[in-house]
C-alpha cells in the first residue's frame, strides 16, 4: 500500500469513472501522437451532433470544425501546451455542429505521457464542455449591471458604498463630480480625499459623525464644502451600516444632497423677519403717538386709562419705590395699599435685571425710557408689558429723582409676532412655491422656492407681475374658471396645473388656491396659492414605472419561482415562472391566499414563513416538495428573505425557489451509486484507496479498513500497510512497490496477517506522475482473495482426488473383471467336470456381486449427498450388528491371519437404527483394519456404554495414519498410504460413506493415530434407543419364493450380449421369450406376441424405452393386464420417477438380480398365459 505522502487517486481509464463522467455530460477526448488517432466519449459526440460510430477520429477533421476566426489562437495554445515546461492547455472557441450551428465550448487538456528522452508528448487528453449558456448569462448579468449604473448615474444626490473604515470606496455615482467639483477617480484612489473639501468650521462636527459611521452606527449631519472654484455649498449627509446575513457589518452606504438652495431660503427668512420686526416697531411708535394725542384731556385720559389695559407708574428713584394707578395695581399680584413696591418684586425673574438696568440707563442718558418685560398678574399669569416713561424731577446736579410712565399690555401682540415669525420662517423655508396676489391678479409676494422655480432673482421686485404671466394659457384658464370660483365657494381648491419656467417650459405642479373674501362685499380681498413642483415626482414615477417594468421583465425572465407574500400568507406578487407553474394568470394569483393554490402544502410553507417573520432572519436552502396542478410532485430549493419597514418590522417576505428535482434525482442516484459501490466492495471484498500527494491526503474505503483490520479514523501510512504483510512476502511487496514508483505496473498477490489470521490479498494501483517524474498521487484496489485461493487449492485437491479416483476405479474394476474374463476363457475348454463348472460359476457370481457393491457404494454416496437416502430404523441389539459385521469380514481377517479380539458386555441397551446400514459401517471399519494391517496383526473391537451413548471402537496394529491425513481421512476419494505391496486399496469412499451414515443416525465417527506404523483407532458413537420402537418390515427377495414358470415375456435391448444372455436365462427358467433390438421392433412384436411381461431397455436407438412404453400404453388395447418394467443402469430416484411418468410399472437396475426378477414374475396376476 502507498505512503500518504506519495500517492494519487483517480484511475485514468477506470470504467466506473468513465461512466460517471459520461452520465454527467462532461466531454472527454484523447489523442495518440504516435498513431495519429483521436478518441472522444459520447457527450462530445452528442454535443456536436454526431453518433459514436460516425464521429471524426483524425485531429485535422476535428480541427476543421473550429471556427476560422478561432483556429489561429487555438493552434497557438495547443502548440504552447505541448512544450515540456507548459503542460496545461486551455482555450475557449467556437465549433461547428453537424447541423451547421456554432457552439461555444471550452477545452482543457494536458500531455499525459511524454517521451522520457526528448520530452515530446506521446498521449494528450482533456475535457470539452459547452459554455454557451454560461456566456449568455454573463452577458445578461452585465446588462443588468449597466442598467443599475444608468439609474444610479441619473440621481442628483451622491450615492456611495464604502467599507466600514472608509479605507476603500466600493462605488460612488457621478453626482459627486457635479456637487463636489472633484473627479471620482481621485476619491477611488484616496477615499479620504473628500475631507479636504470640508469647511474648517464644520470639520469637527463632521468627524464626530464619521466616528459614529465607523462604529457601525447610522449618522446624519449638515456641513459646508469648499469647491475648487471657491464657491461654498451646503451638504446634507446621511449614512447607515449594511448588516451581513451572519450579523456582521461589512460596509456602509450613504446619500449626500446639495441643500444650498434651502440654506439660502433660510437666510431670506431671517431677512424678512428683520423687516417684520421693524414694521412692528413702527406700529408701536404710532401707538405711542396716538397715546400722546389722547393726553389732551386729563379726565378723558384717566377715564381711558381706567377703561383700558394701560396703567400708570410713578417711580421714586432715590427710594426705589414705584406707585401704580389703582385700576392697574388691582390686576397685579400685589394690591395698591401694599405699596410702596419695587420693580424687582413684580418683574419676571428672567427679565428683572435687564429691564431695570435698561430703564435706569435710558433715563440717565435721555430722560426717557422704553422697555418690554413680563409682569406677574394675579388672574392672567405672566404677560408682556410695554413700559414707556420720562424724568419729571431732577436734583440740582440734574440727576433724575422721579420718573412717570405708562404700562401697556402687549402680550397678544407678542404672541402674534411670534406666530408671524414662525409662519414667515415656514413660508420662506418651504420647498413649495407660496405666493399671494390682489383681487386684481397682481402678484405681490413669492417665497424663495417659488422665485427659484420661476427663475426670478431673490431681490428682483415684483412690479406689476400678474398671475397669468406665470401660467401657460390652459393652466391659467383652469385657475380662473375653476380654481378661483371653487376657492371662493369652499374656501380652497386643489388641482394639477402648470407654471412657466425661466426658459418658457411648462413645470407641472399640484396647486392649492385659497381665496379670502371681503366680509362686507363678498368680493375677493386677496388670493394665496401653494404650488408643489411635480417634475421630480413625475420623473421619479416614470423612472419607477420603468424600473418596475424592467424588474418585471427581469423577474419574468428568471427561470426560478419568485413571489412576495405578506405576513398573513397572502401572495402579493409573482413572476411568470410561478404563474406558469400554476397554469394561471398573475392577476388570478396576486392578492389571494396561498391556501387557494397549495391546499396541501400551504400550512407547511407558512410555518417556515413564520420563522422568518418572527426572527427577521433570512432562511436559505429550504428543500421542500412542490405539487403542480397536474399532480406532479417536484422538489424545489427555496430562499426566504424578510422585507422590513423603517421601524424594523417585517412586512412581507421575498421568496425565490429553483427546481431541484433533477438535482435530487442525481443526488439520490449518486447516493445509491455510492451505496452500491460500498455494497459491491463489501460483497466483492474489494477495498480501494486514494492518495493526493500535493495535499498529503490518503483515503481508504471502509472495505479496505475492514480487509486490513484497521479501525476507521486511525492514521494510515505505507508503514502501516507494510506491517500487515506476511513476513515471507514483505520484501517482495516492497520491491514491487518501489518499482511502481519508477513507473512499473503494480499488480501483486501476497499474504497478510490480520487479527492473527492469514489472508491472501491482491493489490493493484495506477500512479500519476508530473512531467519531471515526481509522484502526484495514485489510486488502487485491495481485494481479499482468500476464498479464491482456498477454492483454487480445493479445486487442485479435487482434481488430484478425481485423477486418483479414476485410476483407483479402473484398478478396482479390473480386479473383478480379471477373474470373470479368466472364467469365461476356461469355459471355452470342452473338458470341464461339474466341480470346475460350479467353481467357475461361483467366481463369476462373487465378482459380479463385488462390482454391484462397488456401484451401490457410489450410488449411496450420491444419495446421501442429495439427502435422498432413507433409513429403515428399528430397535437393535448392538451384539447382533457386531456379529453380522464380523461374519461378513471373517474371511478377509482369516485370509490375512489377523487376531480378532472382541470385547462386549453381557448386557447393553438397545439402539435405534437401520441394521443393514450399521452393519455396512462396522464391516467397512473391520475391512479397513484388516486391509491396512500387515498379516498376523491384531484387531480389537470393543463395545461399551458411556453416558447416553454406545461407543464401538475398532483398533488395529496396522500402518497407522499420518497427522496430515487425520483431517482428511473421511473426505471423499481420500485413501491411506497405498505404497505397501500388500495393501488392498479401494475407491476411498468407504470411510466417507460410513461417516455420513453414522451422522444420519445421530452419531459420530472419529479417527485417531499416533502416526505412521503405530496403528489406528476408529470410534463409533451412537445414541441409545427408546424402549419401544416400531420396526419396519423387511422384504426378502428370494427366501421362500416360488419360482414362477410358463410366462410369455418380451425382452427389448440394443446390447446383443445383454439381450441374448437374459433371454437364455428366462428360457432356462421355463418361460416363453421373444426379443427385439429396438423400440419400433418391440412395439410390432407386442402386437402379435401378446406378452404377460415386457422388459424394455431405456437407451435404445430409433425409439427409446420411454417412448416405446408410451406407444404401448397408447395402443387401442392398451395391453391391459400386461406389466411393463424398465431395465437401466440408472437407478436414482429421478430416473425411477421418469419411468413411472412414462407408464412403466417397475424399474429394475442392471445387472438384474435373479431374485428381484423372480419376485416380479411371481407378482404377475394368475391365469395369464395359461
């Protein structure tokens, strides 16, 4: 096995991997530089429209399929790849299919074999794949990116994307150049260069917000920038972090808008507020003048004072006490009789210091004073008061001693001023146009936004400007005929009209008209209007509509299923793929509940939706079944993404699903294939290993771990493998492996020791080298061939035994045949007396019996092996079995002059068994003892009871059994040493037959010997029998039988010797016999002869015994009462079953026993043939 640092796995031509690659559609090609032949697999042929049989085989033919414009670069790359120092070839080009269409492909290849001396390639191989669809997708993606850039480039605001630390600008649109006046390229090169444009006064606050941005927090602020042309612009900037699916913050996005116009409007509002304050001051002066005019009459003045909100004060500066008029004092927190009072006790705390100091300063400077401050009133709370006064008494030095003045309630005026300021600020800062006009249609006010919209300079006076001058004709007619009348009737009117821009173009607006009628006349007192520019909205709506259409087109062109669902499981929007899958138009689907279309699956889908809704986290890769309206069940892989509102609440779910039915089938097929491969390796006991030297990875399959007895997960190495190799094979294995590292084939059989057991293994490997001969890796297999080796050994042993058996069988057949042949030759002499004839007859009978016994033993072995032998069990006395066996073997024992010693107890329990079979077993043991013991030896037979068993032991002083033979002595055709001259030999089936017969009786037969020349002992153990057993009746074939005579017998056999000898025997028995040499002759003779018994050989020519019997039975008479018996050398059960099916009454086995034939004749019905 290989070292983890020096192997690589993938076999180049392994059929399994080739089939996998064919199934995956990957094209493979190979070119032999020596033969000039090219070979491709089925996917390439199919890709180019060729069948395997007619695809080009010569490289020039293939090269002719390359597009002319691509041939030059393809040829150049191929030539460069063939150089020794540039092994890889890769090119994308077009190839012409057989139908003439061009196919865009990518080919990769390398030289897989080179001339070691010259470095020239010998074989080149590689892959070819169709990349046309991928190129189309890339072009479509590029188009979508271009559309996105067009949209972003059209924005007036600066849109940017950067990393969290602003160290890299990922994207910024061209609006940056328009607003900042700086090139985008400069920002990409130096992301922080925009800081140079920040106004120095705003830099600190901007950096504070920037720090928040870098911390992953949202930021928002306003600041000024200095453009290269020296102008200043106000910028509103807002950014927020982008959260990745794993919760990390990888980047920031932001939006920057030029708000200079708005800032200018705010300045204009402040200017107008100053004008308004001046007007208020003038009004106050006018009010003061009016008050002085009313002082003409003190009485009227006091009455007016008492009736008005004006109070009088008298302030003595030296004592700092102030007196108020009684009516006014009554409204204060202090009563007039509580006086004198001080200013500081009555003024609001926030106004106290300022008002008192200001009054004193003015009185000292001009003798007059005017201050506004808040007084505390008992029932009206704190209110604003206007105080005016003058000095009425001075000391000699001119220092004021006493001053008097008035207090006027200006609280409502103050509130009105504050409200006016707010309204003015709102109007001036509004982004909508706000304007007023007289009832005559003269425009007297337009706010800054309106002036900017109409192209009117902020300082340009509105002299004689009329309403109709700023509207297109159709818009003015609508305002005049519809808007103003409706405003008079209902207080306001709103509608879509238009204004005229500076260049005369129409500006679409949404216009609100307010008409203020004169309460007396009902005529228009003045008009006011608010106009909102709809240009951006219209453009945005158009862009949005176009974007939605493009998005719709994109979504519909995507083969995936895409839909939006709300949190109540209603389908909001679907693409064409969903509509097509449901077989319904989009309008029939959108707005409906999911359960209407997926009644079986909607609840399960919604459970997944709720997880996304409740957690707010996307779910990707949900594999789930999907049922089409046709009932077809398919698999989809779904991604579900939550869409949230500004508050972070999930409002709906975007889902996208792709059909993975084919992928599922492929995964199942791959899993089955992997399971089949693992199962095949386990069944075939073939493990595999793979090594990648570059990554130092060695992988063994589970079967390889099992074969070597190494637990999975344990570190593996070449040393680990080598340690398991049998010590006698280790050097050869290592030598073979070292040769494989030099490029030699690695295919070796060897032994391994695994968990103390010896295994035979076969190792094969294919190693991969680079151009310098360095090992890259390899792939190999390890097969456990232990059973194969054992089978080979068993087959060799079986062949040896068969050869020996045939030789022994020939020898055993010649032994009885020799005396038979001698007896036949002696019978040819005429001068033989009766004693010699009798001796010759006994010789022939004895040898025929020997041959019959030999055949019967062979048949018994066959029957036992097939479970077809039946025992005739009865209750037996062991002594009877021993006596019968000894009687049958006594002649052989006496002939070899052995001493037989019998040891039997006087009383023994009975056993259950077949007497003939047990006698056969004991006779075999005694015969073997007599045969394999030198003449004059000792044989001892002992019988005893051991527990619930009867044990019979046969011991001899013979040649013994070697230890190597003890395990095989009971095997079929195995014999003991026959090298001794006096050994009688045998077929080697006796002990095997004896052991199997004993096993059928529930007993055991074992052998023991101390070795060659030390004798042997065979032990037979049989279980004790029951007290009572039902014995099977035995059938005697000859004893007491009456030999029948005078029968008519038809005999048919194609063997003349068998035919004539058996006919002569039957005639000598007194029967009338007719003979036939084939089946047709037998049928004809039976018709005229009318026999009592028909004996048919089964293997006759022209018409065999089976068909002859069928014809006889099919005759009109059917030969009623005639017995038909088969005569055959085949006597197994299946042969007897076949003769019964053909119509035979009996089945006799050759050579036919005279006793069995006599029983058959005696069984014929009486009265036939006279």
